[in-house]
C-alpha cells in the first residue's frame, strides 16, 4: 500500500510543481502594493518514527490571499530510489532539492504521522515580503533547486533560515549567548534520539571528536526546534529607536497527534555490551581452567573489530567534517584483519601474540581518548574486556 501512496504523492507533487511554475511566471508582475495580501511563515514539524525524521523538519509557508496561493517551500526533498543513496548520504554526497507543494498536502502528510506543525507568521515589511518572494522564485529555477546536503551545516532548516534572514532589511537579534547554553552537535543529537538508543548508538559510532566541540547559536540552528525557539524571541533592528519582533503570531496549524512506534531491539547498547564483555571474560576463565585457547574465538573478534574499523577508516574521506577524526578507530581497527589467520592457525602463536601486543597498546590509547571524545554507549566495556583477555594471554605465554 505504501508504494502506491508514494506514487500518488509524487504524481500530485508533479502537478503542483507545474502549476507553481505558471504561478511563478505571474509573480514577476508582483508589486509592492500586492504584498499586503501576502503572509510568509516559518513551519516547524515535529519528528516521527522514520529514522531520517527524528530531528524534525522546517519549511516556509507562502500565502497570497488575493491570488489564492498557499504553498509550502520545502528544502528536504530527496529520493531513496537514487543509486547508492545510503552510501552517498554517509559520505556527504547526497543532493537534496527545493520543492513546492500545496500547504494542505504538506500538513496532511504530517497529520498522518501524528506530528504537529507549528506556524510562526513573520512580522515583515512589504519590501521584505517582495524580496523573499522573488528570492524563492529564483531559487526554484531548475539550475538552482538542487544543493549538496550536509546534516549539520547545510540542511532543510538552515536553507529556510537563510532564505528569510538573508533578505531582510533589518538585522536579526537573538539576544546574548548564555554560558549554560554551550553545547555540542553530539549533545543535540542525544537529546533528539533519547528514546531511540540504537539510533543514538549508531550516530555515536560514526561521529568523531569534532562533534564534541562547543558550537554557537547559528550552528545550533541546524535543528528545527532550536530555530523555532530562536525565531520566537528574536527582534529586528534597523537602527531605529524601536525594534520589532520577528514573529507576529504563532500557533499549531496541525495539532500534535498520537504516534505509533515499532518495537525496537529489547536490549540497550550498554546491556548488550556488558553481556558480550561477560562472555569474553567467561571464555578467558574457561581457557585458563583448561590451559588452552579457543582460536576461533579470537578470530571472530579480530574479524568483527576489523570490519567495523574499515567503516570508520573510510569515514575519514567523508564530506561530513564531524566524522573525519574518530578515536574509536583505535579499538575498532582494520589492523586486526591482518592477524585473523595467525589467530586461528596452529603454530602461529608467537606471531599472534606479537600482534595482540600492538592491539593492546591501541586499546589503551582508545581508553585514554575517552576523556576527549564521547564514545558509543557501552563500547568501553567491550574494549576493556578484550584488553584484559589479551593482557592475560600475553602474561600466560611468558610464564609458559
């Protein structure tokens, strides 16, 4: 049923886009006197259960009562059906597109998710409305619609913000920065993914040390809710004695509804990592009792950690700056793949032990790095258990 609904939505969007093109041509005749009938708003949409939407969404509403135009300007249009979408997204090579759709259709979509849509009607002069209307028209031209998406630095929310704030005759003032407001990209991601621990775990696996650096107010506005709150208290200053509020009025155009969520993995990341750590230490204790080593067990962990390490290594070349320097690669290290054969092959014990000495050093550095970078939940327990295991194997070999 979903593919059919998706197809119908795309067909409806295509019709609306064609209609807007005709309307856009007419906008060329817009004059200052026509702006009294125009209302421009910022739309902030609540998150829903889809992974890509747990941070919310932002759009611009353009309403012209006289011309009976009511549209949502959406900078978050993309398609999962494009080749290698996920791979391109991870490497920061995803292209998003500015789209135009009916305001009612836009709201109906979020109402079906149970997500509320909050509207902030902007307190703009006729000149500012005309400038923004023309800028939207120019941005909608085929050669200008597509842009290279970056989640933190250039996304649907920052595009909507810049479309508004860059075309005002006055400067926007948000108030003084407070020391307690200092935060990082990772902290904001944690707040948004507080109810989805495995999504938070995946984000923390990919985000590097740069995601833990403090960010300013403009950088925090990549998140729809932050931009909405900043707009609500913002004022416009055009060097006159009085300032005007940026938001004239606000309210829900779609009331928050009931959202259904699918069941997630029953164990939290920490619980799973503690279980794995217990298995590692328990296996080591059994080996000590039997005076042997389960070679396949080491081969398994060398393979798992090495494969994850390859993923972290290729992220160095991603266009997302916050993933390029990730200290977790010291533990999840591609280096371990070189020692799988030595770990499982009889007669290679000396070479295997030489390899794990280097890995023990890397794991120790990984644990020290935890003072500078926030690691994925529970990973320290896994690393510490493997470090204890391999220190013990080295010690037992020396005694033998």
